[in-house]
C-alpha cells in the first residue's frame, strides 16, 4: 500500500507585534474555528489582497 506524498507548502516563519485586543480577537476566532492563528491571519491577508484596490480608503487600515 503506497501513500501519495503530501503536497509540501512552502512557508516562512515570522514575528508579528499586535495590539492586545487584536491578538485576543484572533485567538478567540482561532479557537472557535479550530484553526491556528497563522491560518486565520493568512486567510485575512489573502482576503485583504483580493479586496485591495476595490475599496478606497484614506486611512491606513493596518495602523494601530
């Protein structure tokens, strides 16, 4: 019985500095969805990238 090798996903480890309230929201969401915080953050960044240019803002949405 041979198994198919899993597709290797290339990742890069990084450190984020977040305001406590944002970290707390992400932690709660990750527990509710049974996903890692990294998965939640990556998903949100992909969504933001997809929406980029479609929504015009004058304020930096990533500033804190």
